[in-house]
């Protein structure tokens, strides 16, 4: 079995239901420039969830997606991750 273990439902054992796995790729780049003999300027570029991979939410115990015969049965419709975020920064070191 692969994937992330989900919540228990009723009197089932733990980790009986499985969901899709979760992946996340973060990246940071730093570059320092010497401005004077005693000071440096640091440039930073940071990216969170660089590949923009979603992590889908598992259905709750009372969700219609767990009812056999429902048109939404077995569909993962929600995402619990934030999309790609990129930030830049400058830092003065002395």
C-alpha cells in the first residue's frame, strides 16, 4: 500500500483507508556581496511548493463522497495545500 494514512472511521482499525501521498519541494538560493570591508549584502530567493503539487483532502466520515452509488463517490475534490509561493529578500550584515 502506498499513500498517506487517513483517519479511522467507526470501529475500523487504524490506517485502513489510504489516500494519495504528499510531496513538497522547497528551494532557497542565497548570494552574498561584500559592500565594504566590514559589511555584506545578502540576496535571498526562496520558493515554497516549487513544483506546485497539490495535496488532496480526504473525505470526512459523513461526506457524501463515501456513499456508494453517489456520483461523487471516491472523488477527491479539495486541496489542503497553498500554491507556489516565491519571496525575495535583502539582508545587510555588519
